[in-house]
């Protein structure tokens, strides 16, 4: 079973959709945010039609000010909740320290010292910097997936012993580079660059891995074919 990595933006959207207000547990923050944004759009439309004077603009800004403040409070609450879930280990973060390093598990104890840029998918602080952030929801990782062992190891080691990054794995058995292959496949699919057959696409990905990640465990074209078969078919349809 392939691991389902999410970008920081996707994690934030999921947190938004599942978070509720303190005053009304049956009302989601997403619903409240949508209503605020809808109201702001309506007011902006009215102002565009009828706001011709300085007084009109002042009145418009006065009307929307409470809603803008509420939107800011909601967004800050979502960011805090997202960070809480990362620090607690509900979401497991992975990132790269440099262009020639593999993605590694970011220990949850690091997060109180890191500042995340959700749009750029980076986190930095205390002399550390991680790029290309991706996340796994711990509860959704198969119990027999080796990545669980890597997560446990990363979260046990003290900072002084966190030397070379621990490669993550996207396939059962010994650690592999399949997560890198799948990420490159998704990038190529999104850019419309897939080859015309599963075999030629798998050949390309095997060569890409060898050329770009020589220090990582290599895999064969046939193994890649078996792994991406369903995704390739969906992408070509």
C-alpha cells in the first residue's frame, strides 16, 4: 500500500475542515471562514458599485473591519492547531536539509524551535532548515510499513546523535527509494510529461533515480512498473 503524503497546504486544509468552534462544536471553522469570506465579497461588490467618495470608503472599511479581524483569528487558530498536531505526532513531517540529502523524519521535539512557511513548504530555526516538507498522518500508516520504525527511531534519538538523515521508505521490506520515484512520477504526471507506455515511463524513472539519487537504494524498472501501474493508468485516462 502506497503511503499518502500531503503537502503543508493540504494538511492545513484538512485541519481546517475538521476543526470546530469553541462556542458551537457542531459548527466547523471552515463553515465560519466561508461565511466571512462570502460576506466580505458581498461588501466589496457593493462598494465597487456605489462607493464613490472618501466617506463611502471609510464606511466600507468600518463595516468590514470586524469580519477581517475574525478571519485573522480563525486563520491563526488553524495554524496553532496544525502545529499542535505536528508536535503531538499526529502528523509526521519529512523534509530535506539540502539538495543532495534524502528526505528525513523531522522529530516532533524539533517543532517548538521551527517556524514553518506553509506556502513554501519549508521550516527553519535554531540553525536547522528543512525544505520540501511532506506529511503523513500517523494513524493512516499501515502497521507493517517500515516507515514506522524510522519515525520511532527519529523521535527517540537526542539531537546530538541526529547525524546523517534517515531515508524514508515507501515500500514494504528494507528501506527503498520508492517514495522518491513516486514523487517524481506525480510531478511528471501533473506536468503532462508521462511516456506513452508504462514500461518506458518506468525505465525513465529508474534512470532518473540513478542519475539524481545515486547514494540512495536503487530499484528496477520492473519494480517501478508494479508500483505505479494503477496510478499510471489513472493518469493516462
